[in-house]
C-alpha cells in the first residue's frame, strides 16, 4: 500500500466530521441509523445530515447536498439508492473528503444496470480523490473514537468492547454476526469493517492498513475471494512483518461450498486449494469453522506471548480428561515431552497416586490442597522445555472457595513464566474469567477447544511465522520464453527444465537406427526408446515405447518396431523422431507441476505418483516463487510423506534435492509466467538420500 | 442383563430410604454431603445416618451401625475409609438393602492392599445380595426423585434440570464436569451415575438399565475401557433396540492418549481401533471432543424425530455463510439436493437476487419481509425430499422485533414438517432459545457446529440405527479346530479357508518334479511354484518362488531350481514340499484378517494392499461375527474405497464378493475363537464385478 493510500484510509477511518447523504429521521432507515448510532455511542466529531427536503434531521441542521458544505468533511456516508449515488457524490469538491462509505445495494451484485452505476460511482470518486468503501456494505466502526459509520442493528444495542482485534468482512451478514459473536464472547475490537462489493477498498487494503495501525494486535477476516492476488500477498506479508496474526475464514473449502460460493460471488470464485496454499505460505491462520475463528481471535488477542514451539504440558486434576487432552494434542500436532525426572519424583513423593509424566495428573488432591497446582506447575515448567501449558480443573472452577487459588496460579504463571502461554479449562463465572484473561491467561470451557486452539497457534508460529525467513521478494521481472508453436516435445521440455536448474537427463532425439545405436551406446546401461510426436499423447497404447533395450541388435529392432507400430496405428501422426533415454530405476516416483491461477499467477504442485495423486488427491501447493523452507513444508505436508522418509525398509529419499527442484520450478514458472501455461514433471524420480532426483518425463504447455 | 439384576438396579436407583454409613455433620465432608444434598433438594424418602459416635447427625437420629436398623433400607451409602468399608457393610442383613454406593478411594486404584480391600468388599456385598456402585466413585443422582447419593459439590449449587439424558461416567472428575456443563447448557438429566472402580456395576450395566428406563431418551457415557466386551455389546444393542441413542466419549484415540489412558487405568487399556469398530457396529455415536459430546446429547434430547437420511436443506439470509455451511455439510457427509424447480422459480420471482439452489440464500429480504422465510421453507420442504433443515439468521436473532417471526417459523416447521429436524443458527437470548427448543427446534450459535451435529446424527441413523437389520445374534457356540502343532502351512490354511466358504484355489503340494508337472498341467494357465516350509517366512528371499511357469520343461526347471536354491541357502529348513498354484492376475489386491482382542474376542480387519496398509494404515475393523451390512460398511469406510469402485479406468471390483468373504471370515473366526489366534489373507484379490474374489495366500496362527 502506498503512503498516500495509507494516509487516505487513515483519514477515512478517523474522520473528524461525517456527512450522511440521504440522512433520515425515520428510525431503522439506513440513512437514520448512522446518525443515531454516532450520537448514541458518543462520537465527538461533526455530524452533517445531507437531505434536500429537510432543514434539520434528528435535530441537526441539514444541507441540501455536498456542494452546500463549506469546509472539509473527512467521511461521506452515502445512503441513497444506487441510481442516485454517483450524482450525489459528484457534488463534492476535489479534496473535500478522504473517503465515502456506500451502504446501498443494487450495484454490481445486481446485474448489468447496477454494474454501470457502480462504474460511474467509481469514476466520480476517483476524479475527486475519494476512496470508496462498498457499495453494498454495512460500513465500518472505529471503536475507540466511537465512529459508527454503519447501519447494522447489531451495533444499536451495546457499544462494541474496545480491544485489539481488527475485523474485516466481505460479507455484511457475516460481519454483523461476527460483531454479535464477538460481543457475546467478550472480545475487544479496534475496528470493524465490512467491504461489500469492493469497488475500491478491498479486504487486502484493510489488512495492510490494520497491519500498520497501533491499536490492532490481531486481524480477523472473512473472505469469499479476491481479485488482486499480489496485493493480498503483500498485505499478509505486511501483517506478518508487523507481528500481527491474521485469522481467516474463507468459504469454498469443498466442492459443494465452492459451488455455492461461485453462485454467490461469481466474479471472485477461484481455486480454494490455492487460497489454502496462500494462507499457509504467508502465515495466515485459516479457521475451518466459525467457532475456530473466534477461538483463534480470542486466544491471539488475550495471550501476551505466542508459543515458540509445539511442546505442551498438560496439568489435570482428572487422569481421564488428561488422556482426552493428550488425544487432542496428538491430533493438533503438539508434543508432550515428559517433565524432568526430579520434577516427576517430587510430585510422586507428594501424591503417590498422581501421574507425573505428561499429561500430568495431580489428582483431586489439587482441590483439597490449594498450593499443589502451582507447586507442580513451577516444578514442571521450571526447566524451560515447554512452549505452552493447558490446565484442566474439572468442576472446581465453579467453587468460589478455590478462586483465590486459581488467581494466584494465573498470577504466578504470568510473573514467573511470562513466555509460556497458558489455557485454563474450567467453568468460571464470566467476571472471574475476565480477571484471568486480564492476566493473559486463556479460559475455555471445553479442554478440546483449548488444545486445538493452542495447536493451531503453535503450528503457525513454530512452522511459519517465526521459523521462516522473510518471504521471497516478489520480483516482478518477466522473461520471455519462446516455446515452439503448438507446444514443445518432451526432448525440448527436458532441455528447458535442465536450463532451469532441474536435473533431467540429456535425451537424444534420433532420426535413424544408426543414430539410435550411437545414442544408446553412449548410455551407461539399458535404454528406453519412445516415439516423439505432437499428435500422440499415450505412446504405449500405439506401441511407441520399448523399455530396457540393450545391445545394437536390440536397439535396431526396437527402433524399427516402434516406427512400424506407430505408422501402422496412427498413419496421420507427425513424427519428430525417436527418443533414446537412460533407463532409471529405484526410488520413489513423484509428480511436480506448475499451473497459472487466474488470481495468483503460477502455483506449484507436488505429490507422489500412482494412487497418491490419482486416487487420494494427496498433493500440496505453494504460490510461486518460494524458497527452500516453503518447499520443504509442501513436501512434509502430503500424507504420503512417510514413503519419502523410507517406509517398507527402503532408504529415505533425497528430500533436499526434491526441495531444490520445487524451488527451481517455482522460480522458472514465475519468471516465465507470461509464456508458460503449465508444467508437469511426471515422474520426478526421488532417489535415495545423496543421489538426488531426476525428471524422467515432462510436458510444458504455453500460456493459452 | 437378567431380570433380577435389572430389578436390583431399579431398587438401587429409586431408593425409598437411604442409610449413610460414615454420616457426618461437618460441612463438605463426604459423609455430610449426601445428607445435605438430599435434604436441600427435597428427597422425600428416609435418610438414616449411621455413625457410632453420634446420636443425631444434621438433626436426624443416627444409628451406630447397619445391624442396628430394624427395617429395610434400599440404598446404603458407604463414606468410610477403604479399610473399614467391608466391615461396615458386613453389619447389614441379607436382603436388607438392594445396593451400596461406595464413595471412598484407596481401593484397587491404589495398589495391592487396596485391591485386597476391594475384593473383601465385593465378597461381603455378594454374600448379602447387595449390588455395588464404586468404590472410588462420586455416586449417582436420580433427578426426578431428587436422590442425590453423591458428594460432588457441583450438585450443591442448583438442582439438576430434569430431562431425558441419562449420563454415565467412569471418571468422577469428568462426570462432575459434565454435570456442570449440562447445567450451563441447559440440558435436562434423568440420571447421573459415576461408576468409579466398577467392582460390580459397570458402564455397560448402567447403559442396559437406562435402555429400559422410561424417563431416559438419550444415554451419554464417558468410558476409559471395559472388562467384559460381550456385556457392553449387549448393552449397546439393548439401547439401540429401545431406540435410545448412546453418545460415547472414550479416551485413548491416539497413541499419546492411549499411553496416558493406560497409565491412568492399567487394567482397562485396550486397542482403541476395536472400540471404534464396536461403537460403529452397535450404533453408538462417538464424540471426539467434549463439545461434540454435548452438542450430540443436546440435539438428540431436543429433537422429536431423528433424520431418516442425509439430505439437508440450508436456508440462509447470507449467501456467504450459506456457502460456509455447504462446506461443513460436505465434510459431514450430508448431501444438498436442489429444491424442486417450481420452488426455485417462486423464490427467484419474489427475490430476484436470491439463490434458489441449495444452500438457499433468501437474502436480507427475510429481515424486512417476515413471511419470506416460512414461505420459502414450506416451498422447499414441501416435496418431501429433505431429511433435515439448517437455517442461518445472522444477527437477526438478537432483534426482538423479529422474534415472533422466528417463533411462528419454528411452530410452522413443527406442525407441518414434524419429521424434518430443524436447527436454527442465531444468537438468541437464553429464554427465547428455550422456547424454540420446546418446539423441538435446535438452536446453535455456530452454524458449523449445527451442521456437524446434524451430520453425525444423520449418518448414525441413516447408516447404522435404522437402515441396518437387527444385529447378529451372539451365538456362543464354539467349534474346535485341530490346527497342526506349530501352525499350519499355507496349503492347509487355504484348505481351511475354503471349507469356511472363502474362495481359495485348490493348491497342490507336490513332492516330485513329476507331480509338479501333473499339477501344473491341470491348471488352465501358467503356474506359480513356491517352497512350503514352516521355517521359511520370506520365500522370495531364498529363491523359493517362481512365477509364470508354463510347459513341462519349465515346470521341471522351476521345481529343481527352487529346491536347489532353498537347500543351498537354508540347509536347516524343514521342507513340506512345493506348492503349485494357478497364476492369477487382474483386480485389486486387498488384505483381510482376524485377530483376537483380549476384551472383545475375534476382530476382523480389511484394507487394500501395498501403500494403503503399509504406509497409510488405511484399514477398517468390525467385531466378529457380523452380517453383510457391516461388511459393506467396513469396505466403504477405507479411504482407498474409490480404487475398488474402479479408479484409473479400471472396472469396479466385485464388492459384494469381498463382503461375503468378510462375513465368512467373521463367522469362522468367531466360531473357532478357542483355537485360532489370527488369520491373515494377503493378498485377497478382488476381481472385476461378477468375477468374485480369491484368496491367494493365507496364514492361520493358533491361539497362543
């Protein structure tokens, strides 16, 4: 985001005065709500109703149109029908306002006439230097400054609780619901923004702006899609660089959801797997459910430090629930190392029936002996090996007699182990819960939710946010690659990949049996002979492949046999020649590829061959370009990873070499994004560690 | 459960008088709490304190011991230390009491002396005809009759809300927490039972008893393990036969959880995959998290009808959240068929920007036009194609003006579509929510949780509870199978399986080259020759296998070659002969097996060969014996199922024939459970549909 854009958004979100065009006195009308809410919640800037048919609105002096205003007004709220919006805005003078929020619907979401009206509105705004939020949006709130530039009734009941969560939603309905959920869960907001049709300001702009906003610690966003992939990537990077986690809910994870999303937001639909890769790659935490969305936002805003690793200590007063939490920790990818032997011994000496490994069961003794919990926690956490602690107190949280114990416990944790995030699982009354939260302690009723939330955060911070180096700079240089008209054959494709730094054997394309013999003789072992033709996709089906050919007579036979077979079955096919390649065996067959996403550009794919790709769809994606850490991440992410680690008595594969290929492929695909539509290396043979990988066949298709 | 056992439990859980041994006047003591609670909550039976050192306890006349009581007392509460418990109980007369609840710990859970004390207690109780609940338990509550035979402080604050949920927990801490969670969520309980050490009455007894209890609609249980697998199976069947869903939380799903569970309850640990199979097979709904546990209990107790299938209608006032719900429906295995064309047309005519497919987006218009939601629901549900409906109202639930609309909506659903379960997703005030629930309507704040819950219930009822015929009778007949000492070779194993009804080619075991030639000539194609020796597990490694042998000279060569190779490399090995088998190719290689579980007896396993079993551990289990529906269920359950359906252009496999093999294997393993330790058929070749399956190799091991 340019400095100019940033400052115009800052003026928009911090207006000293607000003009409401279409201001109304009728309760509940969208032209009445913002004035009502601004006054109800104590906004102390100027409120200027614009209404040509009234002298005053809600007791405030009204103006007939924007032209009638003398001075500046930072923000214009447009609450007039779509067909009048552009004209109403056109009354403003250049520089008069920083931004306009457009509530009304009937624009691009409503078909052709609306699209034209939206374009006119955008043109007018641009000519006046006014940034647009909406149209077809619920507006925004700046909680600290009590700017309620919105008409959602959700804001009419109570003022939002002020806090560190900046919330951005493309959907107004979701946004209003999220506002109410945040109120119900006691989450504090810095800003609440609904972007609607995104004719100008989009979710990415808001994320980037919130990344620079000092009041915001955590960004929570709901997305249906995006039009400018590069902008979104830069926005997520800005948030990561600012140390502000971004929690995302995006619809369309499944086929059914994607179908529904496409019918809801035709223009924005895209490949969900690519969004998923984007979020992983840029450190955003994707929530699968609304509950997870709020659990993550709650935890990220409440904790004072985020976990630096994935080692969890579980303290429970019930062995059974401790085991249940261990199940959940295992699902969440958290490790449960045992406490130091001395700490174990001390607990067992004190409570012989305790379980001192991890999960640590202090038993019901913790209820009768108030100091036990804190003593055990000090002992266990003392050696510094844990990144987070989860505590289950069963029904004891409902017992007022124990509250001082738990508060001292939370206080102790904060003072002595400030960098170990803690979650207490119990049923506390709300005001007790808030006190613990103010100590930086998470409180959950459901221990499973506590562990899951810690797990997602720990994974994000351990794997992505802190362990990874700065993201690849998006070097926008484009190199042109002259692909043969109609695409290149596999000999050319392998040559191109080799030049891109991807190991691929030099293939000989021969035009005679003599050449074939010479090419085969140059190899160190038996050869593979294959027909090369732009017209033949499935070479084996037409007798175009001979495998394991050794010795001059066999090579001559194979050459002649291939040509005869192909000419017999496909007399029409153009034939480039016959390819002579070394026969390579041993290792695990993988697939690597790249394709162009309409929003995000080149995307690299990795998977194992055979049933893994074809039946299990077990593949991972990253947006190009990327470095080794991302490449290693996408290798480890597939379910078949164990096979690469050396399952079934096989040696482990050369995973570093696979990562090198993926990095090279990502740079190649990105650099040549103007020329190349897709690349598929299949198989990419991953050989045992130290022996590298080799591309055995490849197809490169030009950009359509 | 015998009628006698049932009546003794009924008397225990409905006592007309209760003697408290170890009765105390000191607030908070475990001998004081039950008396306090019984009086506080208005129990109207007799309360008889037993305390040799007091004339009265809490104002009630006390007796020195049980012998001093004249009449009967249905229930004895034992709140005395472990070392005195048996002696205290021994004062009772035979027939004086139906049952005793033993609160105190220090029994079997505390090592050897405690184990002996527990055995003495059991012996005394049995000699007096007294059923035991506990020891080391929190007791029980009978909510309607206000029997609070417990010392959990959780019950001290408010009386439990009365309702249809019978709750049984092995863990006291979990039980107490679950009680508080149930209170917090407004769930109504019939009984709350903590079983502790289960010296006599266990979770299975309680499930079976609750299955016959008219006040209980739903059974919620927390388990760590069980000792009597057959009893638990019969109890779950009794609940299913009574139409009462059982929701289960069992710890130990993961390795980490199982390790923790084992250290917590050494005697009860078992293979979690087998429990999982048990729950599927007997129709219990397993909850993965505590939240899911309560969501399921809540929904099952609130709904008046359970879904009969998996077709869901989604009605939303937000297209985006509708898509989010579609994602969740897809994950939950729910289908989203489109409404009838006429219903779609009517909605679109009325609201042109609506989305009339499914999810159905009625748009914010539903807020401004109160009748729209119900009109749309009537239209959509009218053609009878939906099994459930989920409705998202966004923040509108917080708007009092709309409450009459939503109540009319819920009332309309109930009156007109009583058999279509409905979930409304909104943030209502508690009292509004209760009103909707009283109409049989579910209310969730999180639409994801609503859909997930409906999905689990629909799957359970569609797949297991209603669609399936009555479970297999557990015929206890045992047949003896004389396996050769030291196990049988594969020729014998294949003969045994063939007799059990499993297709397996007749293998010839030959002792000479002439016999091999004759055996190969009798086959219709090429042969496989293999060494047969009890000492050689990996035949290929010693040159003991020749594949694709055709014609007399080749057979003679192969025979001689195998013997020479084996004698050269393993001169010590005993040789039973050489096996001549037909070479069969084509189809998908599967694995089927059976093993003996220490708690549940023979368990059958199914999976695909190769990476599916070895790398992905993609296998399913069922307890033997079972019928075709269960067999088909276990085939469909594996992730590689698509391969059996004919992935990659292959024809679909003969799935019916696989099911027949699994059924036959389950009956065989069950019938011969006294003789057989394990069976492994690997590979089991599944051929194209209509061509059956064939066992290509098998190992049968005797019971150790």
